[in-house]
C-alpha cells in the first residue's frame, strides 16, 4: 500500500485519527512512520498533544505494517490489539513522528499464521520523537493475528 492509500483509509475507517491530524508519512517492508502535529483539535489542558492522539499515531505506525503484510500475502487475516502500554518522557508539542521498525518480524509472523493456520501474538513498539529528535513517548502494542 502507498502512503496516499493509508491516509485515504484513515479518512474513511479511522475518522478520529484523520480529524486530529494523524497521517502516515512513510511505509515500506521494514518500517512505518506516522506523524501528528500539535493543534487546537488534539490538545490537552496542558498545551501539549493529548496522550490518546499520540496513541492513535503510534498504533497506526504498528498496525500499518501488519496491514501492509496482510495485503501483500493476499490472504484473509484478522488483526486486533489485545494489550497496550505507554510511557511519556516530555511534553509533546510541534510535529511528533512515531516510528515502528518491525516490518520484517511482522512478515515472518504473517507467514507463520498462513502456514500453520494458528493464531500468533506479536509485541510491537513505536517511539514518538519531536522535531529536535528527543523521545516524547513510547507505546507498546500486543497484536493478535489470526487466519480467517
């Protein structure tokens, strides 16, 4: 899938992410980068990016890798977040990038699900950094992947 198609997907299937400014910036077989900019619509009372908006951007950076691999496999496979954890290190202001670099691991898991027809769980993380490159937050998602 292309960046344009993922962002179009977000518009129709993830409208809250779209409205708050979450966008896929780059995606390939190895990593995905999403971005969101601090604005009025996604603020918290402390003049920074609301934690849930950061979570949407982080989740999309992990989930887009899974979606990309599922599309590439041409099989019917479902995915679902079953657990998540987050840590925050500093105020998120300006443009925040979330990167997940587990694309090759995702592809291995998808192939195992296809071969065995057994569900698999994958732990994925996404690091949020600000425009200076400072770590703002870290999100961890546990995804379950199942062949339909």
